[in-house]
């Protein structure tokens, strides 16, 4: 089936020490598309200098990237760890220049800073000092989010990307799809997709209150209360239920006690949300 959709170009900006985060941004965007594109008629298009720039003479390299790529982007996602990047002549680094130029246009930007442990000998003190200065400047503007692991990064980005799309690109959403997809809990800030709500209700019926998310050769299993949610081999189904787990975890409705992103336990808040949702249905 064919249908018209609006393209939202998403710039992925980062120095060289967060390659894993760059891949995860593309994964999260892919998951969002698999779950939401058909209903919202929106496609998120990941964009990066490595895949979208072409040779051009007569301008600064960063200026070429700004003109060829950045100017066409609607949203920017950036990640940092210990490095800020190489100076461009106009800014402390290419990533910083991209962020500053993007924000000037009034477009949304999502900035993430890692606090993951690092071996001291591998840190460039000059780079790290410049990064801390930039981070403090961003914090004063309210642009900072932090994470301690790539698992936490993925969970936060999954939740916050959905919020950013809803908040900034709402004119291109259909009212029909909004009503079908979201469940809001009166008297609280909890808003769940139907998938997350269904998974939470099922987990509340499980004797141990456990949700399993396991990656195997078959695909990603999402299970609770003796029920398999994923249609193994169906990328959209697997993406939907991976995102549902991340959504519940990001909302503190389930907790990952082992820290491996595989076994999640219902929290007291999770049970309370189920009770309140049941009382309103």
C-alpha cells in the first residue's frame, strides 16, 4: 500500500568518540519509523556528513556541510562523551558549529552528554576542558540531557524523540491516529502508547511482574505472563515491542535490576498506573 508522508530530516551530530551512539540514533529512528510512520504519515530520515555530503571546493569543509546538509534538516540530535572535536575557524568544533547554526533557525535540537566511565590515560585534557565549557553553556540554555550507559541513552532517546516529534511536528499528525495511539492517565503526566499500555497491563498479571526482552537468532523476544508479544521475523513488530519496553522503563514503570536490558521488573509506580488506568476504563 502506498501513501503520502512528510519527511523530517534528522541531523546526527557528534565527535569521533561516540560511534556507538551514532549507530543507536539510527536504530532508534528506524524503530520510530517502523511503529509510527503509517499512522502519523511522517518519516524520519537520518542524515550525517558521512552519508550525505559531496566534494566541493572554495568553502570551509564545515561550511560545505552546513550548506549541503544542515540547512535541510528539521531536527538535530547530538551526542558527546570526552571530546568536543576539531576547531572549524568559526567554532570550537564542527559539531558545535552545527548545533549553533541549527539553533539559530529556531529548529529543535536534542543534546546528550555521556557520563560513562573512561580510562584517564585516554582522555585529551584540552578536548575535555573545552567540552565541559560547552556543556555548561548549553546547560544555561536548557539544552542538556545526560546518560550513564548506551542502554540509558537509547531509552531516553526513544522516549524523548517521540515527545519531540509530537511537540514540534504536531501539525502533520492526524487526529485520528493520535486518538488511537495514546492513552493519557488523568491527574498525571503519564502518557503511554497503546503498545506500552498493553505490555504494562499484561506484566501486572504476571506472578513475578517480569518482562523479558531477549535477542536471539530468531529476533527480539518480548515476553511476560507466558505471552510472546513480538512477531519474530517481522521488523515492525519487533521494533514496536522494543520501543514499548524502553517507554515503560523510561517512565520508571519497570526497572532493569541487572543492568543488561533483558529482565525488567514492575515498579510500584507501574502497578499504581495500572490501577488508575483500570479505574478510568
